[in-house]
C-alpha cells in the first residue's frame, strides 16, 4: 500500500510539474517599446519603456516569479541559477494582473522603480542601441522566450506577428491588445481562425458537427445494409418454393448438361461427359484396393450336404386316400432325399 501511495504521489507531482512547465512555455514576449514619448502612461503619468507579455494558451497562468533580463550574459551555461537570477529582474507577486488569463496581455514598465508599483521593473532598456530581451521561468534556469530588439524611433514598437517580428510605426503600437498591422500581406487562415475564435467555441462546434455527421452516415449505411440483407433472405426463401423451384432445378440440369457437353467436346465421346478427374480418381481407388489386397477370395470347392425337403413324399400327399382306421402298424413308405448344394 505504501508503494502504491508513493507511485500515485509521484505521478501527481510529475503531472503538476509538467502542467506548470507547459503553462510557462505559453507565455511569450509580444511587443516592446524602447522609446516612449507619446504611448501609454503609468499610474503616475510617466511614459516609460515597456514590455508586453502574452498568454497564448486557453488556460490562465500566473507569471509572478518569472524573470526578465536585458543582459546577454545570462546565456552562459556555466552560470548557476543564483548567479543568473542576480542578472535578472523578477516579476513580483501581489498583483492580480500577474494572473494572466487565456489570450490576455500584461504590460511591464522598464527603467523604473519597483517601489512605484508591482508592474514596475528596474530592468534597464537602452533606446539608442539593440536590446537583448529574455524571459526566464521562475527557476531561473529555463529560457522561455527571447528577442533582440533593433534600434527604434520614438514611439515605434517591435511586435510579434505569429513567428515573425515587425517594426510598427509610431501610432501603430497596440499595448495590452492583440498586435495588428496595416499590411498588404494577409495573415494565414490559421491565424485568422484564431483571431475570430479566440476561445475555441467554433472549433468545438465544428468538431461535434463532424462527429454527428459521421454517426449519421454510419446509421444510414447500416440501415440500408440491413434492408438489403433482409431482401436477400426473402429472395432465398421464395427461390426454394414453387413454382420457382422447378425453374431452379431446370437451370441446374441445364448447367449440368452444358458441363457434360463441354467435357465430351474436350475428352471425346468415350468418356460420356464424365470429367477426367473422376476417371483418374476411380482408377486410383482401384489400384489402391489392388495393392492392399482388398477383394473376395474364392476356394473353388463346392460342398454338397443332404437335406430332406419332402418334395416327393407320397405318404404325406396321399393321406386323404388312406383309411383313417388302418392299424397303426401300417408304416409310411421310405422317403428319398435330395442333395443340398453349399
């Protein structure tokens, strides 16, 4: 019982770790602005550089405890987790906005003072050069997402569109919302479907519709199949009754005559329409009996034994002429015998 409990506990723990790992992998860096002069303001009316995170899954995930960094030294695999954490800025807890819902977005202000609010990070962002930006899991080891932001003009943003990144002109940034861009190239059908059905309701209805359609087709098929089989059984019953039965016999006899005629044409008249295979089978059986000495053995000796038949018994034939009062001493004549053949 103890081993069973340990096994179940391990499975639950492994499933929980896997679930949380998968949830963290659905968090991505969605949009970055390094030079904010006319974009959004924080709760103090200040315009600061910002980073937008997005939850691409259909479940809620809390991003508290995850790390953001602009220091490329974190990519050094020789660093320990504490050493790497020291180079990063943690997303603090204590704010409901860190509990990121499905397909929701969260803004984090950079070059700021964490004392101003839970979403303010001391993360340094240089607006005059390329900026390496990385998102790490709460363990400080797993790299979740990263991007290198090019030099941007005032109020320009670097936004993710699917797997591609694009520079959005001033006024085209969409902080806290899905990224949209004015372009001649339309998004592919999958992206359009995700955009029009963010919660998967249409996909669920479509899937159930396909399942019900398949079930309906199966019902129609088996219904028709059952009707055909019933008609076949009825036809067989009718075929075994009069007046169709004589017709069936006639057809069978005609087929047999045709078969014999074909054999005669192939084997000759001396076979009388019998298949050559029949002759071969009969000859083989005869040879087998001969080899096994299976036949009657006659001795050639006739045995004759006498037997009284009484066919010429004059006494028995003429008793009606004798006097019934003759003395008992009158004896019957001698009766000849005839031989019996054996």
